[in-house]
């Protein structure tokens, strides 16, 4: 396979490094997301879907994957961290 397999988080990091290159890459993107959501009075932990929508409306070049990565980071979760798996899937 050419190029190997990339996880969605890898795509998000590459995108954020490009979009926020002047502001410090991923760290700058997380800070931008934090201030953007705070200005709107949004809580990324309680309303993650609305937070993703707000970030994408504010920065149109942001993909869903990268926006979700930012929302997870702002909410205090490790981006890409999976929740508990269903016992059916084990």
C-alpha cells in the first residue's frame, strides 16, 4: 500500500497545521477554537455538535474531522479518544 494507513486524527492534525500555521499549528488552532466558542458562550463539553457547527461556520475551510478534533481538545478530552465500546462489539 502506498502511503500507509492514516487515522482520522492524523488527517485532522495535518489540516490544522496547515490552516493555523501562522498561529502555532495545532496549539494555535485549539486556542482559536477555545476563544471562538467562549465568545459565543458555548460549552464544547455539553454541546459538541453545536460547537462543531459554530467552528465550521466561523472558519469555512475547516473539515468536520478537524472541527471535531478541536472540540474534543477544548472539552478536555484527548482528541480521537474513543468512548466505551458496546459489549455486543467485544
